[in-house]
């Protein structure tokens, strides 16, 4: 089980099939395999050995597919970096993973000096941008030109394939360790379930550094489909790409799905090739589902629930289960073919259907641990089950309903935001005495980040000033979209902030 | 990745779905899971610990499914025994595997004392037959009644799941070691390819101890379908079962497929539920394919090529590639989604398309080795590839054509027969000076076993007498169906018997 296997199969079965399309640029599997073998040679020449980490900071492009395959070909480990992070967050992931080489596009330019200063062990930055190559970086195309192809080390099984950083409750991201076995299992299982269809023309519309889009990359890579990329999501870009390249499948977060079906330009495009949209992150509302079914007749919707720690998913709500008005539309579906799912109480005893507890899952797709975090790993994987931190219940037919999150986490536009991290940033402002960050329902983003702040006696700070302060510390999407200055936070008898009370107080006020 | 996962999922998703049907007997997944947990308890009470081997010698039945699941549930290792072997062969597999417990039906009765005498370490025989329970055996139903259900040990991944004995070139069978990872990978990949359809009503028509049928068992077990069994293949039994239980999928060897489509009773049955027949062992002829397409319109045929060492298969010829008159119908199809396939020369260098060499394959489905045979294991798995012992070539689109077998092996009616084993048996007759065993083309069986024998000077022995002698030593299906008494065998300069010359001599004579 190794992730370059699909590339070898394509080279044998269909060398002249188109492997990647990025704008006007397209290449066959034969061309891709040669570039991958040469890029792996370049990695070797740069001192990359088996098990070394290689990071990627860039928008969606065909380079991402070359990077994934070439890293696996060299026996190394991918570290896809969130493009919406600021320099400190990126530096943290690069330092924590010990990445020696970073591929980067124009996104890095404003942060380049800062990142270099903060990541002393970073040996090389490979420039994958189109123009304006910064000094001191290596040119991607020149590296591929100059290096000879090397044989695939065919490293797989229990070998580490990737470190995927996800937000952490302590305010620092954790590197989720996924092996070749994890990822191949996930791809085969998801392919069997037709989460997206095998051997398809897949559009990377969501960010490729995301576990969600990566699951689409995996199925396409394992079954030998065509990867189409748009640099970033916009309804216009996605609709154009679907029409131009006869895209059959894509994966979106619900916010993107809504923007797509509500786009005025929708009717101007020929979307007849589109068969299937996978989505995840949160259930889709009846209203959006009905608009989607009207706007995209014949397109099947499939929901998946999971997290990076599960090589993305554990349950699926199948296309035939997407019935407007059905209560199951509020569920996350049932266990996928490669997973087992359960609900446990605080003592890790399994609960019967109907009872609410923490959602746990296990199977060949379950991460082997968090990078350099044995305690967090032991806690997350106790008793051999991945503890998701989400609260939920199962019904009598095995449908899973997510009712709350144990981890204090907000999902906004498909991104995880840990409240603690935002609270830590707020608390560093000299005027802030106490604060609490919660997620509030949002029509467009699923949830939005909201903060309640108590100021220190005798100080003054506006909501705008507090937001500007937070933005200097963490990525923009994590900053509170609204801030209430309050006299006091609701606290429990033991002094713990009652976030549920805060949420309810806010909701009753706005209704 | 553990093989009881599908059972747990069914218990959660569809406890009232029918899991097994054997004649009039049927049970739901809820009932099956309870019986499995109790049978695993019984195994524990009989002293079975993790990693211990449990053997099964019996015709197809629902007990087979209970045996598989209960053994995995207990963390033990299955050892399905070929029902066509004689007592010595069975004793060899039981001794070599060190099986402590054997489940057996009426097949064992005539050999019981002999097996007991030859397998001193066999502690318990569990009687799964309907009536006539032999003295000193344990009753299957009583064991399930008397024991309490135990929790699933959920042993999986690299843990051994089964020892599957296949004929050996040295005359002794080798135990192919397959892990949970091997078997789950194979099931997910084959399910993704739709070798048989997931969540199906699957008919076990071929012997369940066979790797071929076992691959159907795996897909059905992983995706939660219904297992229908007939004790043994006959057109009448298969046709009745398809009609009675609305069977959707089955796996046959070409001989069975031919017998089925040529059966006079075919038109008397409602076969409208049947969607899919997987077959393997050898390509199907144009004539049979056309008869199948005529007799079973709307039934898709899918061919798989492989061997037990590959958790059954490495390539597949898909339904849409079954075009009468197409030269690709003579191929074994292309690499499956979980495998990589190649052709190498005698120095293990990969050969380009068109060149004939030994077929090799690798992937997560590749066996971990032969039980207690480190040298044979190292040889078979050299350079990380499974060497199949079959000669073949690839075409420019990755289709694999099998041209000959390196291993001196005959496939008759889907069973592997190693020439050496038959030659060893023949040579033990006092009148035999030299002999050579080859496979000759056979309309019904694919190949049939043929022997050429040189008698010792001054001795006399008829073909019938030689066959009777061989039958006392090895299974009936391995005995030569025809024997020529000849003056001399064709030999090479180095004294090696030229089997190809023998085959050609015979074929030219009969044409």
C-alpha cells in the first residue's frame, strides 16, 4: 500500500490520459510521471532522505499533485500548509514538523523574511510561483529540468505519508500523522462508497491543503482520474472550470455549495458533465438542498463527517438519503465501509442508540498519532478508538447525529477555529480582563466567530481596536467577526465560563 | 483494519437484515453476531488463544461464515481445508499449521481415525454435520448454547487472519499467510472495482475453502450483504438458489460457468435477480461467453487473475471488456486498484510491453509469507514483489496475457495440481521407471491431468492399475485422467524432461 501505486498503474494502463489541468496547462500521466521522478531526484539532490518532511504553501495548482507524488516517490513526508495562516502559525508548523524544504508561491512573499527568521532549520525554499521569484529561492522548473529521474523507493504501509496540522485546543496546531496505509484505506473505502466516483475528472475547488479536498485527491490518484485545479474557490472560477474541462466530481464545504447554487452566473454555464458533489464540515439545510437540486438537477450530493485524524471521514450520508424534509438530512449518515463508529460516555463505555456521548471511531484510516505529542496521542487514541471530541448520538439504524462539540471549536466556512487560540490572542491586549469566544450560527459560513470581552477597570478599547490587535497574532479567518463588550461573563459555581449560556443569551437577544 | 468490522457495522446499521441463508435456515445479522460471540467464547473455553489456528473441513454452509467471524472475533487464525484432499493431505495441513481445533462435517467420517492417528496435537474436533455425530467429537450447537458471548478482541492490521494451503512444487502444500490488512485491502479494492457488487446477495457456489470464493465472502462481509450457500456446486442447486433467494452475485470457475449456461434446466428458473458473475482461473472462450450472454442476458461477467498469495487477485477484465471476438478476451485484464503488476526477466529486471517474462505483483494484498518456510518466502517475495510463477506479457495498454506457467502446474476445474506431486505418487509404484505429468487442454475442465510413464524393464502395469495406486496417495482430482505407457520420455541435453515437447507430441497426435 503506497500512494505512488496509482501513478505506476496509469503509466502502464493509460499513459496518454490527461493527469492534471491547471488553466491552460495540461499534462498526460506519462509527462506527470517523468516530472515526478525528476522532482524526486531534485529532492534527493537537496538532501531529502526517507522520512524527511517537505512543506507546501500555495494555492491550488497542478504543482500540488506533482509535490504529493514526488514526495511519496522519494519516500518523504508531505506537510501541506494552510494558506490562510499568518507567519507565526506557518513558522510553528514548519518548526514543529522539522520541514527542511518548502515549496511556496506568491502567498509567501509578504511573510518571507519573517518565516526565514523564525524557521532557522529551513534549508531551501522552492519557488512555484509564476513570476517575481524572490532572491535566495530555488526555481521549481529549473530543478525539474536539471535533475535526472530517480526510481520510486515504493515506500508505503506503516511509513509516514503526511503531517497534517490541525488547530489545537491548547492554541497550537497538532501534526496529525497519517501513514500510506491510512490514506490508501481511506481512498479505497471512499471509492467503494462512491463518495466521489472513481476514475473521474475531479475539480479541486476547496483548498488542497485541506483534508477534505485531499480525500478527493486520494481517490482520483488511486483510481487514475484527471485533477483539475482552480487557484481558489469562487463561483465564477468553479463554473468556468466545470464547463471547460467537463468536470464530473468535486468536494465543497457547505458555504461553497451555497455560494455556487445561489450564483447568478450559474445558468450561463453548461454543467451537464457534473455528476457528484461531496461535501462535509456540517449538514446542509433543507433550503440549500432544494436549491441545489433545482439548480443542478441530476447532480448527486453526498455528505461525509470526520476529521483529519480519520484520514478525513468516518460516516457518510449517501445521495439517496438526501430527501428534503427527511429528519436524516440532519444526520451525518452512517459508518463508511472502512470504519466503525460508536458513542461513549465519560468512562469510555459504549452507549446504546439514543444516548448522547462522545463520538469515537476506528479502522485502518485512523491516524497513528500526533507528531511529537505522545500524551495527546494517548488521550485521543485511548482504548484503541479515536476520540473525536464531538458529542453525538446514534439512532436505531446507525445514523449519527452530531449534537455538540466537546472540544471548544468553531467551524466557519469549513475551517476549524479553536476558541482557546482566539481567547489567548484577545487576552494579550492590555485592556482585556476576561473573554470568551463562541461560534454563532451564520447563514453563509455555518458558524461565525464571536467574542464577549470584559475590560479591565478604568481601561477603554473598542471592538475594532481589539480585532486589529488579534489580527496581528492569528489568521484573519480566526478573528472575531463580532465582539461584545460586557460587564461580566456567565460563570459556573466553579468559575468556569458557561459558553452554552453565553450562546443562548446571544441567540435569544437576536431573535 | 479487522475483519469483524463489517459485522459490527451491520449490527449497528441493519441488525434485521438477513446475514446467511443455507437451505431453509436463515438468520439476521443480530442473530449471527450473537452466535459468533458465543462461538468465540467456546473457542476460548477450548483453550484457543490469540494467533492459534482453527481448521475447517466441510462443504459450503452458513457455519463457514460463523467459523470465519468467530475465529477473527477470538483473534485466532482460520485454516480452511480442501474437502477434496485425502487423509494424508489433510493431516499434513493440520500438522503443518499446528491447528488445535478442527470443525468438520460428514466429509471427515471415512477418514476420522486416520486423521486422528496422524495429527496427534489436534485437541478437539467440533462436529458441524447434521446427523451421525462420531464419538469423541464436540457438538457445534451445544457449544454455542453452553457458552457466553465474549467481547471481540478486534485483532487486526498486521495480525495473521488465515493460513490458506496451496499445492507446492515440492509436492507438499504451503500455508499462505494472509493478514487482516491483506484481506481488508483486497475486499475494499475488489469492491471498488465492482468485481462483485457491494451489499449484495452473494451465492457461495464454488467451494468456500477456495481463495476465489473467499474473495466473494470478503466483499460480502465487509459491505454487509447476504451469504447464500449451496453445499456443493451443481447447476440444479445453483439455479434453484438463485431463484429462491433472489441472488444478485456469484463467483464461478469457468468450468462451472460452462456447466451453468449449458444446463438444460436453465430456462425453467427465474434468474432475473442475477446481475453479476465473477470468474477466474482461466479465460473464458468466445463460445462460452456468447452462450452466457444469450442464456443470461443482462448479467455482467468479470474475470479476475491472481493467486492465493495475492489475497486472490491482481488483474481484472471488466464487464465492458467482455466483447465477443475481441483479442482482449484472451487477456486477464489490467491491474486492479489495489495492485501493481509487472513482467520481469530471469534477473528480475522489468520488461517493456510485448516481452514475455515472469508475472510479478505487489500491493497491500500481497501475502506476508509462507508459514514456516522462510526460504520459499524469500524466493517468492524477492525485491518486494510477489513472483507468481506464471509467464506472461503486457500490451501497450497494460492488459496482461498469461502465456505459460513457470511452476509446473495444471489447473483442472479451478483446482491447482502440481505435476511433481502426481509424479512422486506415480514413481512410488514398483513398476514405474520414469514418468512425466502434464496438463492437456480439456473442453470441460480447462485442463486435465495426463501422465506419460516408462515402465521398468521386465515389469507390467496397466494404466488402470497405476491410477488405482495414485489414488491411494493423493486426492482423486489430482490423479491422471489418462496415462500413456511409453518407451522413453523426450529429454533435453542435460537430461531434463521436455514437457513442452511431450505436450506438443500429444496434441499433434490427437488432432
